[in-house]
């Protein structure tokens, strides 16, 4: 069964940094585009960033995080990362990893909570 396990969240002050991890049990992880999403209270889940399987410089970011967040991956460890810097209270959300929006999502994991204090 496919599992996506997010970790690394926590409480951080505005302007600080945090790195999230997503470990997959997918054997095909190394061949897939993958993405980070987030869902703030009372809001819909939104795409934060995505990355292609081979060209780690081929990335896409939501306008709201462009220049502050960086997505990366380690195919040998089947792990993806989201490096968050200059965080803002608006970044407070539960963060998830999964397929990009163009593909059928795998079962969603529990996510990891990020809370940014002002």
C-alpha cells in the first residue's frame, strides 16, 4: 500500500525557517513528478510547489511562496523536502505531499502542521 509520510512541522516565528520532509513507500517515486500542498483552517487545499523526477531544477511554485520556499528531492531515499524560509503567519497550515494536480492523488497522509507566530 502506498504511504506518504510527512514530517518536520512545528511552531516557528515569523521570519524563521523550517524544512519539511515527505517519505514515500512508492517504488515509482523516482519516476514521478511530486508536489507539496497545504491546507489552512477553513480553506481549500492548495498547491505550494512541485518538482520533476530527473531535472531537480525544473520546479514550480505558488506565487505566495516564490522566492521563499524551495522544493528538493532525494530519489535514492524516496524523500522530498520543502525548505521554508522567511515564513509568514499566512504560511500556517497543514502541509501534505502527493502527486501533482494533473495526476490522480494517492491516499493523503496525515500531513504535518506548520504554525507561524507573529
